[in-house]
């Protein structure tokens, strides 16, 4: 379990370091700090809360695609 949290804490610490350096010492902040801050912010926009849909027991996996089951046009 510890191996799962260590990378998250290290990356979170690097992001906070970059953001605080840009806020407190903007004249010394460079491209690396900007890239780390922008990358961390961009990752926060990912929909990590999305979970897989639960299928009924009898429905085969091939029946649904990425956009859902195919239906004939009316």
C-alpha cells in the first residue's frame, strides 16, 4: 500500500513546489516550474471519477461499443 502513495506524494509535492515558486518568486521561476504546474493542473481535469457501466447478466460484451449499444435509426 505504501508503494501506491509514495509516487502520488512525490508528484503532489513537486506540483506544490512549482506553484509556490511561481507565486512567491516569479522572477526566478522558469520553464520547468511552468510545465510542472500546467501539467498537474491538466491532470486534475481528467474524469477519474468515471467508473465502468454495469451490464445485465445476460448481455454479451460485444453488444455494446464505446458509445453504447447500436440501435436502428427511426
